[in-house]
């Protein structure tokens, strides 16, 4: 049987409203929607109005901030996401640790130095900062945050964390307040989901509590950080550096960051490994097969 | 008492022979020599002939390939090095892991992409490769190699190693032959000292055994790798990438490497953290104090 998805039927490249209208107008209108990534489409009332036949939404992204879960629940639309499994968590945790080592040990800055052929000419060296003994404050000790903690423990880092409630299963020090966590940390790692409370959770106040030797790592969501305040703090030397996989207005990265040697930036690639792509493909197909067989989704956010 | 070292006495900047001659010609000729790094001076017969009053050599470098230990032993010159302690090991291990994550997850390549402002224009993404499950073959399971293994275990890597003899204290799989290790590994990490047997231990043969998906990390010594063969293998896609802190003819880095996106290069900075510098200063002073008090060196290579 040929594939009957909207892309294979020739709707690729259409603007979203036309794409949804085409899916709704078919004799067998779309019953499931696969949403790729966090920024391509918002699944909200108008999306669901456009294709009222959709009863199942699967998101391949690692967050649900682009899905109006209340609206889906109200309409009885089931929602599943790839990140309910472990598809992304280890890759994101690995990337966070990579960014931290890079910032502390100045790998990308050294890279630029070597590739410009400056080593034989200037003989400069870059003095980094040791991982061991650093107090790392993790905001959000979910699956990703926990894996970051486990990795950094092997480097001799001291783990603190912030979450709504302390976890019984860990011995790390808990802080109910992010400002207090920042004041007791050398590094802050943002590993929480984006919701109303977590918007600009890294504020000017938190950055000042972290202080001039402090480093911020963000693999959560761009708007978790007040980006303008972070850039100001970096420029004024009120924090020491940052490792960022995500930005407040992607794909726009403020040009002021481009020339900073103490900042390491990647373009939202923390989940991009060939292994996770193939896991994701399997998870997506398995969820769709379950839905079309009348079975519960395998990695649900909202109950079937 | 003012410092009486040759630098403080005004001999800084002299070429080495003149510097040594001045140290030997003083009424109280130099009794101890501090050698900075691995490439500034070779402590060999002619060095020791030039300042025959020297009875103690302290090297701040992480290796002893620049010190003729047999010649020192024959003359009864004690030798101590900073790396006998743990001054460098953790920093070098951290740097090795950082290079590996960077190569696998393409951090520096992504960095260049973002800093050129290409993200909004091209929308490209770089597909990396997962750390978990990678078989990492470590050549040399000394203090640095062991710390690398410990760190990579936390990422879910499978550790193999090569050393002259198997270690009873570890459960990792031992290979007595580097070619066999390469054939069973996805990543090779060079963490051994440089000696006659380890010169070009990463040969064409070993690179071919590692294969087209394989990655080489070098934090040992430049000449541990046959650099020309490695560059050829990278150009021809016979290996997948490399992370290099050291090079065969430092500070010269072959220009062919400068434009390769699958290579991450730093300029021999694996030991450069502000913490290790201050540890090093303390270790150096403590060894000199011990020597001048007639006590044994604290971190000896050759017995007092």
C-alpha cells in the first residue's frame, strides 16, 4: 500500500494553513498529526479547528511547550511525544557536559586560535578552569538533569539542584529557590521544561547571585534565560561564560555573542545524533501503528 | 632574602647555552634546574655538562621524554616531575573527554556555523554520533587513561585498553596489540607516554583497523601518531574524525587540518587550568625546598 501521509500525497512545501486544509478536505481526512520539532507549528485551538478529524498528535520534539495540552485534553485528542521515552535524554545530557567542558577548558576558543595559524606566531595559551570540585547547580532534575548529574559526578563535580520538591532518591543538595542555588554554585545548568514559571528563570538577579566566575549552560529552552540580561552580564564581566544550545528567538542568535570567546554556541543540535534519529523514527512509527490499531500510544502525554 | 634563581638574577631571555653558562659560572653555581614544559630544553649529556653543579632536575611538564633519565641516573642527578602527583591527570582526562564529545557531537563545527550567522540562512543541521555504547580503546591505562575510562563509563561507553600487561584491578577488556584494539573499537584514545615503542603507535595499519567510522583522540604526545598517515586517512574518509591537543611538530599544525570540520584541535592546553597552575607552583616549590633541605624529592622519577 502506498504511504498516505500528506507529504507523500504531494502537500509538502505548502504553507501550514493550506497544508492543514488539504489534510482536512480529503475523503479520508487526517486522523493523526506528527509535529516535527518545537518551532515548526503550534498545536493550538486554531490548528485543531483546521483539522477537526485529528484525534492523535505525536510530537518528535523534546518538549511540549508548542502543544496546547489543555485544548487537546478538552477535545479528547491524545498526545504523545518522543521524549517520554529515553530517545533524547542521554544525547542532551552528553551535549550539556560537552558544552560545559568546552566553556571551562576553552576548546572552541583554542580551535579558532589554531585554525587561524596563530600558534607559531603568538605562542599564546589559554588558561582554562578545572571541572573537579566545581559546584554545579542543575535546574530541573528530570531524566535529562539526572543524567547530567551522573556524568558530572564522574568528573568530581559537586551537584546541587532546584526542583519543586526534593527528590528522595538522590543525596544532592536541594534548593527550592533558583537564586539561592545560583549563590551556592559555580555553574548553572538549565535542564527544565519551559512553562510560565520557568520563563526567564535565569534573570538578572540569578545571574548576579551566580557571580563573576559563574557559568551558565542552557539545553532547556531559549526563553528559560533572559537573554538580553545574560548578554549584558557577559559583556560587563558579571558572569564568566556560557554554553548555549538554544536561544530566545531561534534561529536568530544575537550578533553580540558571535565575537565572545567565553561563549560556546551550537544551533539546537543537542538531540541530533544519527542514533537518536533512528530511535525517533522507530518511536514515531510504533506510536502511529498503535493509534491506527486502536491501542493506547506508547509514550503518551495525555491519556488515551 | 631576594630570590637567587637565574631569572631573578637577570638571565631571562638569554639563549639556553648562555643561560646555562651563566648559571654555572656564578660563585654559587646552580644546584637545581627547573625545566618548564616538554619542548623548551632537553636535559641530556650536553645540558648536564654545561652546568655540572646541578644535582636535581625538576620538570613541570607532564612527560619525561625530554629528560635523558639514564644520563641523569649515571651522574647521580635526582629527577622529579610534576606529573608523579595528580597535578595534571584529571585536567588531561577532562580535556580528552571534551575533545571526544566535541568530535562526536560536532560542537566546534556548529560553533563556526553559528558565528558565521548561517543558521537563519541555511537552516542546516549537523548530525552527530551518540557517546553511549561506543567502544573506546584507551592506549595506556596509567593515571590519565584510568581517569578517562572512569569518566567515559558514566556516559555508557564500553572501555577496552592496551598496555604491556593486563591490570588486575579493572574489568575492561585488555588487548596486548594496538591493531587488535583498533579493530574492536569505535574510538582510540592515545594516553600513553612517548618512548621508542610508542613512536607512531597509531600507524596506517592501526588507522585502517579502526576504520571509516573511527575517531582518534590524542592527549599523549604528538609523535605517538603518524600524523601524515592520519591526515591522509582523514582526507580519504578512511577514519571519521580526530580530536588533537598535540601535534608531531608543535607549534606547527599541518594546514590541511585547518579546514577539516571533523577535526577538533587545541594547542597543547590539556594541562592548562588556573587550578593546575597553582598546584604546579606548590609542587615545584615543595620539591625545591625538600632538595635544598637535603630531603628526598616529593614526586621523584629517579631515586634520591
